[in-house]
């Protein structure tokens, strides 16, 4: 009866709408809107109840029923309207449209995007999940949507009234090109946050599976979704074979066998990191063919086989634009130094003015009018325009002044500034309490000389404000930067290079009554080569002009050691490399429906892409690290023994790290259960605020899903994730007894807090200040080109005649300096699509869990409170390490930031 407004409501309710059907509840609430008065049931033959749409909302449509006679009863069916949101790369719009238009002209093969809705219930007759009829979207003939980056398409699903709750969506791409599926929304029923690239069926025959926003522990998975949950994880794991294509979304492990290029010669050969000889975390497998020279080494990337990262891990358009803009700026900044370099045989910096000229001057805010006798005054706006053109032309090739020189007129690092930067600079992770005097090495004395440091009590007693060394140790007044054991085994290879010279340094600091650190002794060590020639020398604060310049040179070598240690150990190894296995395992073992995956998801964003790019241009043979840091070809080798002998996952907890380094002691009377032994330690002070907030969030979240230990122990996916992270991702140290157990909710809280802390705040602290703290090379040189002059060397006379010239010639060349600064600028920049701690954008994933949404809301409020607290601390004149004349405020752990090089902001994940 086409067009009728009547519904056969006397039909048995349990036949049309089973008691547990969500459609029944949905229809009951709208019955007055859609259904008219009842009629009697027409007796006689059984009737086929067929659904027909009569009214639709923007997101869903309900239908009334028309009856036709038939010999068999079939359940009533309804059309549900969904909104499918697709995101485009704007640069590919026209090309993509043309390909799809050509697709539509074929006429033989069915084109479009095919979707099928899957219920959480199974059909008792077949034992398979209930599924809707297939629905197709064909946007190949519509160009109007391509003017925007995001477009939406309506699609209708035909489902039975006993369909149950929608739980999954099957998607097949019949077009020739991939597309980015952002979301699928069915009002009142389900929301699918897809956020994934869907590949053409011709490339990947397996249909894509997307789950709704409802989180389930494995044991709670609805029966209709269990098989799909396992199937999707199998797809993500792959089979461990073959070369990975850019369209793949497979996560697997491999060793670092792709950093060298043996086919290019022995100078391009690098050891394989990972295995018994060089223990190392595992990376994401790419599967490129082996080299011709070494079958165990993976061949470098090329145009035919580019660097692989799983498709959904690749940088998005805005991130790519940020990097490209940084590269363009770097080209302009390096143009003038390059021209100077090619026009002279001497590449050494001649004067400090050459360095200062690299930076823009602070623009004057006042524009004055200029009058000339006999002439009319120019209009004010013309003066302004002329000045703007002149300044923009002058500054287009120059760098922005980093904070460290915009506030400090000195040419070299001051003693107090060296101490401050160990607490509130680019590397606040190396400073330790001095517990033994003299300091002692752990290296083999038969190879590397005496274990004991050459620093003696007579070197430092006069700088201890009347204390003895023992008294200063007991009162916790002495601290140390100790790079002796890290660098000494590699110095012969480093110093064999003509333009690379380094020491293994130790620097002892005194904690002053003002709460600042003052360097009081520097030890410079070389490998023992001649029994009659001392391999260690000790410098102390200067007493005259000669010792003053030697002291400056010594501090420059300390900063060079610190720069390399920061970049290789604290930044690359402890953050990037050691977190990658946890991320790979999460994708392989935790379903996207798993609540722990959903918690960690924003903290994994871009990390695999960033690490892949690092292997391509940063840590590879003759890459940026080897080209600009003192460690040259030894760079990655240096990190392997640190990983084997020193790195510990449990010690990446901020409180545990501070206690391990002797900077803090447990004290339950203090706000964070710790007492800092350096009270004004900006990294620790601000970091503990964020650490505690993360821990509180993790505790609330974990307790919501895991009310008791048995739920942890019975969670197969969770245990598989943690097991694989350790036993595969960190296979070389899997037997270490310090790995935390995972048996209770508290265990899980601790593990999750460490991961979120490292990927967010800790990474921000060591990354986003690189330009502002490292962009003035005389203060923080990445490498040195000369050792200190010895009185018996011919160079000593040159040093005495021109100590400033000797110092400048020890620094990287001007061309090296500007290139290095450009790299730091790119690494320190936030992209416009950055997602910051406390600003989650995926609340739709917990629409049915208001307690979780409230927990995230409280966390966001806490981030804003922390931001205000940090700004308040930066204005406190009693805190000398972050406030004062010529002192840069410590902003690296302020949660929010705008785009660009801001030296602040804590993104959710390791994005650069």
C-alpha cells in the first residue's frame, strides 16, 4: 500500500521488534512522530513486511512499513542513513577527481566505495555476525566537494529490526586511488572514528575493518565482533616477509641494519645495531633487499624503494608543509655563508662579528619622521613601507636570534650560565650528585688507564667557601657532569679526523647559597698513548688572561660533549629508539577497540615516521649527526653500550630518574613524595607537576576498566603487548631483572605513566629548545676542531698571540655553523597540526563512558593550571635559574604553544 501513513501495530511486537533490539527503543521514542493510528491485523496469507523510507534526519532515517502478500514471512527492514566523512590532500584534488571520473567511464567493473554494517550480534542460524546489505558511495562524478579538504557523503544501510547494535564497518575501495576515511556517523546508533587511509582493492584485497567508538576488553568483546577483532590484528602484523610498500599498514620488527651503505666502500659501513654484539632496541621493519657487499645489511632507499612507514603513520599535509618551510628558510639562511665559504681557502670564523651578523636585529618599534631642508616631508605610510622593505630585504637571509644570545652580550658561555643550563637548558638530564671523590671510571684500566680521576682536593678546596671536600659531599654541595666513560673508548677514532677533536670530560659544580651551580673544575682526558705523557689535564677557574682563555676552551669542550650526549643518548636513544618497540607492539597486539590502545593512541602519533626520517637523514652514515657532531662515524656505536649497561625502562619514571642521579630523595611529606636536593631545578620542578597529572589520569583510567588484578592477568591482548614490547622489541635485554611486572592495576598505571611521560613531556624538554639553547655555537658547539694548546706544542705561540682567534678556529666553520642552525630550527619547530598535552580531540571514543570524559576534562584543566604555575615561577626573582637579568625563563614544559620555533609546548607524542 504505497503512500500509506498507517502501521500494523497490532502485529506481535516480539515478531517485529525483539525486546532487546536497539531499533525498538529508537522507534518507541519516535512512535508519535512516525506512526499513525493502529489497524487490525489482516488475516489470511502471511505477509512480507518491506521497509520504505518516509522521513529522514541528517544522520539517520526511519521508515514505515508497507505490506504485500507473500507465502513467507520476512523480518521488517529499515534504512539507516550514515554520514561518511572523507579528508583529502588538497594538492591531489584534481588528479584524484580525474582518476575517479575515468574509473566511472569503464562501465564494466563496479566502482565506488562499498560499505557493510556489522552487528555486535551473530545470526543464530549461521553462527556469523549479522550484516547489512552492501551500500555503495560513488563520488567519481562530483567535483563540488573537492574545493574543501573534508567532504561528507550520505549512504543508506538496509538492516533488519533485530539487527542489534552496530559494532563494525567493512569498507572496500573499488577506485584506483587511496582515500582517507575520517569517520562514519549513524545518529543514535554508532560513531566510527576511522582516521585511516583506505587502499584500492586492486592493491590490498583484504577488506578494511573499522570498529565503533565503544571500547571493549578482549573478554568483553561482543560475540559478533570477536572474529573481526582478531582478523584485523592479523592484518596489522603481516607475515614478516617481503618488501613493504608505501600503501601497507603492517607493523613488524627489525634490527638497525640500514644505517650504512657497504656497497659505497668501507667508509660507509656501519655496525648492525641489535643483537648480542651491539644490543639495541628494534625498529619498524621495512624489508628492503640486502646490499651486494653484506647480505645482513639492508640496502639504502632509492626512488624505486623509498623509506617505508605504515601508511597511517606517515606525516600529514600540514606537518610536511612545516618541514618544507623550514628547509626553504634554511636555504636562504645559508646562502651568504656559502658564498663566503667558496670565495676563501680559510673556512675558520675570523671574528665574533661574523657570528653576530648571522642574526636579525631586534626591530625598532618606533618609526621616526625625517625632514630635509627644501623638501616636503614624506607621508608617514611611505616611510613605514620603505623601512619595512629595507628591513625585510636585510633580514631575509638571517636567522632569528636564539634566546641564549638575545639576553647575553658575552661571546662565550659564562660560568654561572654553564651551571644554569645543566638545570634549565637543552639537556637537564645529565647532571648528577657527586658521591665519590675523586670520581672513578668503570672502564678497563689496562686499556684506558687509571680508574681514578686526576681531579684532586687541592684543585677545588679554594672554591668550596671554607668547606672541606668531605664536608661538601656530606652536605650535598657537589655535582658532576661525567662524560668520561661515554667518550673515552672512541677518542682515537674521533681525533683521527682532521677537523674533529674531542676529550672525555668531567666537570664538577658547587651548589652556591643562591641555589645556582658554579663550575669549579674541568678534567679533560685522552686515551693513554705515552707512559711519560699525562693523558689527563685539570682546569680550574682562571687567575689570569692565559688561564681564562684555556678555561673558555675547556668549557667549550664540555659543552660539545654535552651536546653529543644530549642528542645521541638522552634524545635519540632514551626517547625515540626505546619507545618505538612499545608503539610497534601496541599496533600488533592491542585492538583499536582496546581501552589501553585508545589511551595511548595520541601518544604514538608520528613517532614511527619521525624515527624513519631519522634513519634516512640524521643517524645514517654521513648523515646530519655524523656531519656535525664530534662523534662522527662512532655516533650510533656510542649509544649501544649505554643501552646495554645503563638504560632501564623503570628509571624513565621522572621520580626514579631523579633519585637515581642523586638529585632527589624519597620524602612522603613533600608534594610529589620527593625532596629535591637542588631546590631550584626548573626541569624537575615543572616536570613533577606534569608527571603527577599524568599519573592521576592513568590511575583513574586504569581503575575504571580494571577493578581488580584478575582482569589484568586475564587480558590476553594487554599481556601480549607488554610481553612482545620486552621480548621482541627489547630482545637483547629481555632477561634483565629490572623490568617491571604487569600483574596489578598499579603495575599498569606505572607502565602507562612512564610511556606517556617520555613521549610527551620528556621529549618536549630535550627537543623543542634545541634552536634557542643550541643556536649560538660559541656557547654550545656540536663539535670542536682543535684541542687545547700544550706549552710544548708549536701552536702554543699562536694561541698566546691571538687567543680569541685560536678559540674561533676551534669552533665549526661558518658554513657548518649555519647549516647546523638550520637543522636545529627545523627540529625545534611545532607544526600547525600539533596536538598538545591536555587537548585530546577524540572524546567521541568515550561517548558511553562519562567518567572517562570527566577524567580527561580534569586533566585538561590541570594542564592549564600547570601552565599558570610555570609562568608564575618564571617571574619569581628568588628562582635564579629561571629569572633574572640575562636569564631566559624556562618554558619548555609549558603545555601549550603556537606553531613555529617557540621553545615551549608539550605535544602528546614524539613528533620531531
